[in-house]
C-alpha cells in the first residue's frame, strides 16, 4: 500500500481543483428538495347562524382556499351528531397545539386537527359564547352565555382555572396577536374590558362608547379598538392606551329598516390584516362598507353587496379574501364576489364562525381568527 504524505496530497488536490475551474468544468450540484406549498383551508363551523341547518347542516365544513374555495370535506363532531344540534357560538384554533375549539350554548369542545377526532368536551358554568385563545394554546377565555363572567380554561385539559367577573352580559372575546391581552365585551355594557392574560386580572377599561358593544376588533399594536354598537350603521373607535372614546364613524346613505337577526344594523366588523381598511356589516342593506384607515378621519371608499344579511366578517391570513357570514368570498383588491361557499350537496353555506388554518403535510403551520383582527400595519 502506497502512503502519500499530507503535503503531497494537498498539492495534488490544489492543482486538480485549479484545473477544473479553468477548464470550464461545471460541478453537478444536487437540487434541494422543493418545499411543499402550504395547504390553505377554511374551516366553517355549523350551524353557524343561530341553529339554522339550512345553511350547511351541522359539523365542521372545510374549503380549499387556493382552489376557488371548493368543498373538501365535512368533519362530524360530538356536537353535530345529536338529534338537534345547538348553535355554534364561537370557534378558535392554535397552531402550537394543533387543536380547534368551538362552543355551543352549553359546552366547550376540543378537536384534534391531525386526527379530526374529539379530544374532550366540557359543560361550563353559565353556558358558553364566543371564545378566544392565546396563540400558545394554553388558555381559553370563554364567556358565559350573556352572563356575569368569563371562564378561563386550560387548553390541554379543559379544566377551569380562573373566573373573570365583569357583570356585563359576557358575549364577544378577542385575544391580541401577541397573547398578552384579552378584550371582553358584554351585551349590556358600553365599556370594553381589557384583561392581562398573565394574571387573569382586569388591566384596564375602554369607553364608555355611545351604546352597548357588539362585535369589535383591535389592531396588532394594542393601541386601538374598533367597535360596533347598538343602533349604529358604522363603528366607533377607542384608545386602548388611554381608555378614552375617540371617534364615531357613520356609513353614508344607509337603508333604514329592522335587521332580521341581531337587532342592530352593524353586527360585524373586521380590520384587514395589513390594517389599511375597516370592513363593517350593514344588515339592512345586505352590504359591507369599506373604510380607508390610512386617512384621518377614516374615509368610506366602497361598498360590496352580498347575497343575504351579513352578521359577521373576517379575512384570510394574507388579506386577499374577505369572508362575510353570508358565504360570499370577496376579493379585497377588486372588491368583487369571486366565489360562494357550497356544501357537498350544492347547498349555500353561511356561518358567523369560521377561520383559516394552513397545513404543510400533516403539520399545522398557522391559524387565522374568527374576528378580523389587525396583524401589523404596513403604512
């Protein structure tokens, strides 16, 4: 066996490398395996408008966002298998735990997104309404059904770990994108309660607004809230830093009449993820009105007609689509209806409880929110 000294080996390798480079030789590099694109799905909880089964039946309906929002599947749940399914009151999810949670009038349910099987369900004291979750999936804030308190629930086990009492007619709940604050609105109060998620204690209050708060949204920086209130077609703005009411914004040239479902003309508001626009529902006019939030004061710039009375609106994570509760899919750039949700039988689907969940293979990448919350200004 011939032994070659390290010095000679180094010289030979250096000469060969130099010759290859000067001779025009192109090395063969193995291409990296392409990364699969995320699979973006819209999860729609039914019955999502009261207990009406004509708008998609019962269960969790899944639609393919990147393929014209076509129907993918129906996930049966413990709540959908009963003889008379109850109203779905709210829905949320966590990418960290790969779980989806939803409430009915009486119970809180947990679903594993990988197996699509129920993990647990719990009957909560005082019933349930529209819940929120911290991004890490550790805590759920579940309002009692228009009662005096919110139950704080462990996301893993479903155990109640605290109670927040506001005596406001607990109803809608929003968690800030960073998970440090939860915003609690009651049907009987013009004041928005802000809770510190680290302590489960009330940190501050915002308002009073001109009337009782209905659906609302917040920006990512935790400096502004945008609330709909009773008897107003439009919205009001509050300062989350100082707690002060700031401004009332009214829709122009509205139709007058009595809403069919929620008793107020604007039940539903969303901020585009880039925080450039506010979209607010007009129940009587069967429309969504769009406001430019870059300008001060906000300026109404467009309206989009929808196929029924809208009572909610949220957005895809990238902001390309608006999802009103009517089942219309609206392209936010063109402000045109580009699709309408239908179930496996061709039946029109409507729901106020829906959100985007993105997968890569079986892994949950990120989740949206049932509320159209701000996700960071691009001003």
